C-alpha cells in the first residue's frame, strides 16, 4: 500500500510516495482506510529532523508521515472493545498513551509519561491503511466531510486545550491571537468567538489582515509587522490590554504579546515555530500579575470535548488547500512559506 515516506531528512523533495508493508492488526484493533490527513508545522519539523530541547529525538528511518487524519473503518478485530463497525467514518487522534497511568485514567493523555505522537514518534497516518486501538478513534460528527475531519484532531484539540483547559477563557474576555493565520490560530479564533470572547487577530501580512478582517468572528486586526505593535493593542483597548494572548510563534512575538496583556492577563503558548529563545522582561510579567501558560497539544478529554462542540455548533476547520498524496511536499512548502490561512490537507484516496 502507498504511503508518504521519509527516507532521509531534508527539504520537501525528500518526501516520497511509495509502497510500505500493510499493517498487521491485533485482535483488539480497528483497521481504517485513510481518506485525508491535515498537515501541521510538526510535519515540517519531523521532515527536517529538528532536534533540541522539547523536541523528540529523531525516529528510525524510513518513517511514515502524518499526525492527524480521518478515514473509514474497514475491519474490526474480534477482541476490539468498540461499537465501531465497517463503514463508520472516524477521526484518528494524534496522541498515543499507556492507558493506565494516573493521567491516562483521568483522560489527560497528553501528560502520560509514555505519551507518543503519530507521525512523530511512530509511523503516522499518511498511508492507505492504519491499524489502531479503538481508543485512538472518534466518530466524525454528521455533516462534517472527511477532508474537514482530517484537519481536526491535532489542530482543534490544541486550540481547545490552550483556550479552555489551560487558559480558562471566559465569556466577554478579550483574546488576541498572534500569527493568526495558521491552523491552530484560526481554530482558536472560531472557538473563542463561540465561547463569547472578543477576538483580536495579529498578522504581519496585509493580505491576511484583509481576509481576517472580513471574518465575522474577528473583532479587530492588529498589524504585527510594525515594531512595538503592542502599542496599537493598548491604544485600541483604551489602555487596558487584552485578557489573553494565544501565541504559537514564540521568540519574535513574545515581547509584544506580553505587553499587550492587561493586568493579570495570560499568555498561552502551544509552540515556538518562529524561535525558542525570547528576550523578555521578568518585571513586566510579575509586576502586572501576568502569567505564561504552556499547552502542548491536548488529551483525549480535550479532543472529545471539542469534537462534541463542533458537532453541535457546525464549527468547521478553514481548509486553505488540499493536495494529492504525491504533492505532500508542496503542502509542506505552503506552510513553511506561511502562505496559508487555516489548514493544508493531504488527500490520501
Ligand atoms: Zn499513561
């Protein structure tokens, strides 16, 4: 069966579509024919072989890519504890965990000491068939396409965890999303608006600013290409600042993100795509009762909560582009060049 395979680290050209062995499902597992997989910045880091603090060690090569996706159940093992049946459409959750530690028992699976991510630590979902435990699979809400569903597990779970579980966003609060065009950022804006927050978006791109300004759930757009852009935020909030900043960019945006915060405001972070070593003032943090909160991905509990919400409200991922399996590298380039608003999805059919 075909898969998006990494034989060596490097640029997008190292990704190859070729045959790999079919999965050998255990009696307790479910086999899913994959339809689509959402790309994340994680895919780019895996392809590049990025290492360092907070980044997992390189995996054995060859490696199959893909952290999130959706497809159709084709077989259910005789010992599988599930009500899924062949023909059911499912989303594949990106996190694998032990199932028995105190965090797993609470559903906080991303805190598990044996936590692993599909497509990062083990073979991912960008292949025709995967065999997984039922604990990794959740039914696609009715009315959601498989292309949309493929862009939900990593992206919306991360956004939900940042805002709700970790950030504890409340109705009426002001949220500023920095680098507001990525998959997690656009998901965060949709969820925050649903939760009754006032959504602000910061972007460096005039084109993206125009697009974001036209979204019904975006209240204000901030030009973060301007030096000291937090002054815009403070001025336009009457000097108050915002209650929460969601930042996946990292070092380049942290100083202004912190200065945009109101007294007692929270900076919630889920990544450092732009750099890992910010220069910040400790006094600017504690003197104003500000907090920095880390939210790497999220647990099964968060995934179930956000998919439930999406099923009830009709919130759907913004899909910027869909690329065929053979052009997965082009999808990586769209993300690396920051050309996207929302998600890039690989079609695996
Ligand atoms: Zn565990």
